[in-house]
C-alpha cells in the first residue's frame, strides 16, 4: 500500500468516521479504523457493530492495499500535523503503517484488514431520495423525543413510515410524542415502516451539515439494515426490531381551549420558570385566560419550590374556548419550543389530566403531544 493525500482531507475524513468507532468494544478491532485504497481514493471505515460510517477522500494511489490502525491514535496524530501532504506506506507482508508529513514521521502498528467486520451490503428493498433540508428538519423535530433508556427498545428509535411520496417520522418516550411529515424527492414503489435508532439519526444529522445533494435511502428486504448515502459518505445502521406503538390514537382529536402565543416569549417564560422548577420535580404550571372585549387573552407560566421560592411570567395569547389550567415538565416544553422555526405556536388542551397538543402556526406537518403532570391547584 502506497499513497498520498492532503492532511486537511484526511483529518476531516477521520473526524467523519470517528463517531462510529466503538468506545467500549466487545470486539477489540472495532476501536480501529479501516484504511483501504478504492480506485483513486482512500476509503476510511469505522464501525461499532450497530452502525458503520464509510468516507472517501481524494488520494494519489501508487500501490493498492488495506490495513486497520487504532482510530484514536491516528486521528490525534493527523490532527496535530501541519496542513501539508501526508504520505502512507505499508511495506509488503508487514502490519506497520508508515506516515510522513513535512518533517514529521510515524510508524503505527496495525491489524490485518481481513479481521475487520464486514460492512453489510444494503440493496433491493425500499429505495428513495429525500432533500437534505427536509430530512434535517424532520430529524430535528422528532429525535429529541425518543427514549434514552433501553427498557423499551422500540422507543429508543424513530418510527419511519414510507408511503408514496411522503415520509412520516415519529418518536415517543412515554411522556411525549413528536410526529413530522416530510416529502420524498422520489416516491417509493412499496410502502413500508421501520424503526431507525435515534443515535443513527443524530449522527446522520451531523454528517449532513456540509451536504447539498439529496440523501439516498435504501432499506434491505427483511428490514434489518438501512443505508444513507451522501456525497462522499455512507452510513449503514441496524434497525430496531419490534412494533412501534399506534401513536395516532394518542393524539387528541378535540380540545376545549386553544391558546396561540409568540414562540420566543413562550420559550423565555418557560426557561425562566424552569429555573425555579428544578427543585420542584421540573413542574411548570400554565394558566390560560381568555380576553375580554377590550383586554387580550393571556397565558401565565409559573413554577414554585417549597425551599427556594417561586416565579410567575405572563405573555399575551389569542385564546379560543374556556379558561384552562395544565402543568408540564419544563424540559419537555423547552425541547419542543427550541426546534420551532415559526414565530407563533398554539397549545390545545382539554383538562388538567389530558395531554396538551403543541402545533406551530402555519405548519401542518408537525404535531407534538406532551403528557401533563398532576399538581394541586
């Protein structure tokens, strides 16, 4: 193996695949990164056995070859090098990779590439494309609502329903539910539903930052693997097996009160109340009061702690229906308000023990349901 590439490109490539390197490996080689020549490019691959990221960078290849080396070691070394050409050389029948850049030189002991876990080939199943901006918005609006604990594995993923030219993403953790509908750039021939790990979506969102071309999505026929293909990067992930809850039944179809407020004001008042809610189980109380003939409606956002005190914030609201009281976990409110791009949001409620529904005004693609907290009024 003999090749050369630019330090800047190599550094970026190692950073791209680095997030898939196993942190507590059950298989020691998964803490390595695979370097393999691929025509006139260098291919970098890392996997933690649940997810694999492959990245291609431009290189001048003189001799084909492959080797795996400790990911953290080579990443830290390359990161410290000057912005210059990096020469790779792997002498025949050895496992020691030699690196040269400007006046720096290193030898890294590697492991045979044949021992690296094979990356699954994904094809022949559901196949579609989606625009970067649409997919990024979809991920950002739902991924935070997925469960982080493993007690119900299906809830650690995001449910993805492909049907015609639409993709519906849904995530829930038992206390909240986020559902977002986005268009597909190319319609699917067969409809299908899979559960994509939330961690995979979080990584994909990070990988898409510099991308402009649509993302190609492929799911294998038995729905065990998914492939996201970007310009010079591929991400393959295992899918979560199981059945996602029938979440459409959890979205209330009616309400007795609807309050429309400014997103920024609601967010500020929630954030302020959350400071006092820290010692009070995170409880933030909302009281919605309809306006009179001359006065506007209002929403009062408050929190209190027996030990440190209380706070009350008030914001204007356009209120339809009757007066309402409801309490939520302040973090759940802040999470959803922070992803909204719209300037106004509506909160629909029925009674203090029924879920609240948050919808951005002017955007029917998104709905967020939050379970209430029971408090003494």
